[in-house]
């Protein structure tokens, strides 16, 4: 095999995992859209059947049972807080690991700083989630309190 064929083959082998990731992403998107479409069709069939049997209007209780219960604002904000903590700590861990690998005597890998860049990106995303949590908590305080009062009633 000549050098050009070997280089092309090497590039093809290195690009297969990335192509696989793209294929998996496309499959997940298609499966999710089919799931949502199927769920919408089931709901519409139930509502149509209720309209045919009933007096012409769909009871509010039936529509409420068909809708999935939504998370409260507080739960959604806490989810952002959790994601922020996970991303920030992962970023800090990647940065620390990069420094330990840089200072170590083991030179089996070529240090190109990818772990450091990944750590900085994860840390930035984590800080953004935490910022979103704190701003949302402050701005939506009244809405959160009213939701909690409605749940108690």
C-alpha cells in the first residue's frame, strides 16, 4: 500500500466514531419525533371518542388526565442548579487532571491541552447554569410562591 492510501485509510478509521455519533444522534431525533407524533395521535383519538360519545364538549378532567404533569418552577430551577453543579465540578476535575498529567513523569500521551479546554468549557457551562438558577430564583420568586400556595390548596 502506498502512503496516500494509508493516510486516507487512517483518516477514515479515525472518522468512524464521529460518523457513528452523528448516526446515533439522527436515530434518537427520529425516534423521539415518532414517539411525540404517536402520543399526539393517541390523545386526539381519545378526545374524538369522548366527543362522539358525549354531549359535544370534552370534560376538563379528561384533558387534564391526558396532559403529563408539568414540573413546577422550583423543580425546574433545581434541575438547572444540579446540572450547573455537575458541569462545574466536572470542569474543575478535568482542569486538575490536566495539570496532574502535565506534571507527571508519564509521557505516554501527547499533551495537547484537550482536557484543559474541555474542563474550561464544562466549567463555563456549569457557571452559566448556576447563574441561570440564581437569576431565575430571584426573578421568579413570586411565581414560585404562588405555585406552592396553589399546591397546598
